[in-house]
């Protein structure tokens, strides 16, 4: 059986430029992308709230919002393992780049 780009292990990527198409392939389902967008939006709102209010203890919610929404999307809609487990740094960067691409309409939300 021929391997597709989505089957290639993330650990084999040597740059984010080559990783990002793999990352997008792991996020084909629109509902999963929407959950990623919601989670990243909540994460950014939490950071803004902490900075404005001085309530830095609220920052513990960042991984709950970010990973919780994203992993739910993978479990329920994509039916795959989050890229976080394959390449944590590239995956985090990929989430923010995909967020920008969703926000600007480059990728359909």
C-alpha cells in the first residue's frame, strides 16, 4: 500500500515548511478545525484576561482550552491521533499558523 503525505511520521520532518502540509492533512474535517479555532481563541482570550486583570492564576486554563478542544476534535471528528504526540513543537506552531489561515480565510472555517 502506498504511503500518503498524511501517513509520513512527523518526526521525519526537518522543517516546519515540510511539516505544515502534513499537519493540515491531519485536520481535513471542518468540525475539527472549528474546535481548534475555538480552543485557540479561548487560549488567547485567557492570556489577554490574565494580562489585563493581573489574574495570572487563570493561565492554568490555557492547556485545558487549547488541548481540550483540539483533542476532542481529533477523537470525535478526525478519528486520528493529534499531531501533538508526533511533533510537539511543530504541532503547536502549526496550530497558530492554521489559526491565522482560518482567520484570514485561506482555509475554510
